[in-house]
C-alpha cells in the first residue's frame, strides 16, 4: 500500500508496528465482526432492507395513524404538499 508516495510499511515501522503481522491480522478479520467497517456494512443492509419494506407495505400509513396523523402518501409530480 502507498499513501501519496509513502510506503505504508515505513510508516508502520516508524510507529513500531510490524507491517507483516498487521496485514495478516487485517486480512484475517476482513468481513468478520472484528472488521472495523463491518458495522457500516450491516447498517447499509438494514437501511436498504427498510427501504424495500417501506416501499412494499402499508407501514407508513399505519405509523401515521398511530400518531394521530392523516397520511397523504408521496406527493405526485407537480402536486403541492403545503
């Protein structure tokens, strides 16, 4: 890996971190719960799933009804909402 002309191994060694072991640990942890970005992936999965549920069910009018609101649905093109 290189960052703007600097070899990452040099930076890791300056920080007294073994680059070979670090790379092995990162590869071992990739796509597991130990991966630093794993939660971001799950968050994106949940967001995309929620979008599909919202599009395919009557959840929005039901939520609005439970809150005492009058759900109008999505505005059509050219329609004024206010």
